[in-house]
C-alpha cells in the first residue's frame, strides 16, 4: 500500500518479537528502516538480508538502548547513513519479574533502565533533528500492565507507566513543532517475552481477555503503522491499547 513511502524509521529492539513485526510491516509499507538489537546479531543479519532490496534500505545496529552515550552515537550513525529520521519507535524492553519482597535492586534498575531510561535516551537525541525538520512521529511501547499494574511486575509496571507520563509530556512540549508522541499498550502478545511466563500467569491473563486469544506482533505493528503514517496525523499524547479488550 506504500503508507510509509519516502519515510525513514528507527526501531529499537527489532531483532525479535513485536519489534521484528514492526520492522517487517514498515519495510512492506515502503519505509527505509534502521533497527537495533542488544545481542541477537545473527537474527538481525538474517532480517537485513531478507528485507534489503533495490527498493528497501534496511540496516541493523547493535546498541544498548539503556546507555545514554550509545543512544547518542546511534542517532548520529543513523542520520549519517539515512540522512533523516521521520519515525522513532521505542520498542526495546525486558522483564525481570519478582514479587517486591524478593525483588533485588539490580532487577529494579535493569528494567527501569532498559524500558524507561531508553525512551528518554533515544527521544532526547532524536529531538534536535525532528525539531529542525518540524516533523516527526515518536511511538513508545508501553503495556496494559503500566495502566493497571500486575503482581510480580512492580519494576515492569513502573517502567511502562512512566512511559505513558513521558509520552504525554513530550507531546505537550513539541506538538507545536508538528512532532507527535504516542504510546501503545499491548496486552498479551505471543513473543519470547510471554513465552517466559508461567502457565498460571498465562491462564489468568487469558481468562480476562474478552477476545479469548493472545495477540500477534503484527497486530501491534499495524497500530504502529497507523501512528507512524499520515493516517495518525492529528493524534498525539495518546495511549492506544492493543489487547483484545483486556484493558476494558
Ligand atoms: P522480546 O521478544 O523479548 O524482544 C525484545 C527486543 O528488545 C529484542 O529485539 C531485544 O534484542 C531488544 N532489546 C532488549 N534489551 C535491549 C537493549 N538494552 N537495547 C536494545 N535492544 C534491546 O520482547 P517483545 O515481547 O517483542 O516486547 C517488545 C516490547 O513490547 C517491549 O517493550 C515489551 O515490554 C512490550 N510489550 C510486550 C508485550 C508482550 O505480550 N509480548 C506486552 C506489552 C508490552 P536482542 O534480540 O538482541 O535481545
């Protein structure tokens, strides 16, 4: 359909799961795509080899989204390679679940740094470029857990709730420059991340989903496409749930 023809997108955590679905969707809609990963270099290389063609430029970068200096270097390298960034999708994320009584400081810090600080790192460094262009769409991957909390995920829920506050604030700061900033709150999506959950947690989630099924990465990617393309041109500061009705 070419909804992203002529646009350039940077997607963090594009080597697996939801991020990989976003990379594939954006390329299929005509965008030039840069994506990051932390350690899955083989997977990243495979995706690049599969999707690169005369019509589509795709490049992968190993970059720890939690690291402020690496994020700065990443934005610089992507701008050198692609000349512009129209869409930033802050998708990289991890879980390190534990009940609060057992949660270590390290588990807290790791999740906050990878999930929340990363969003600050990338958004901060891309902002000057988007301000100069007077255009941009920033999409931050939150979670329904950030909206209603979840026992055993205090660190994760706090990071995802923080993303929602950050998203609204940035939307208010830069809306006048034609830069939009939105969040997506997926429910229970079938990826490596949810594969890690125990059966009891999975059953509890499933029983609460009105649509009685897990979501697919592509269904989240479709929402990114909507927000990243001109279809979402008057939407900013919002959090859109993609959760089969779970957040109802
Ligand atoms: P996933 O399958 O575990 O994939 C995570 C991706 O993030 C991978 O590409 C991984 O790279 C990358 N990543 C992890 N830490 C990173 C870091 N420090 N720097 C750069 N990249 C890093 O996860 P997913 O299920 O697709 O989740 C994607 C996003 O959606 C996350 O923010 C997650 O919190 C959110 N989400 C997921 C669900 C769900 O049900 N799956 C629900 C709500 C929200 P490597 O491959 O190199 O490790």
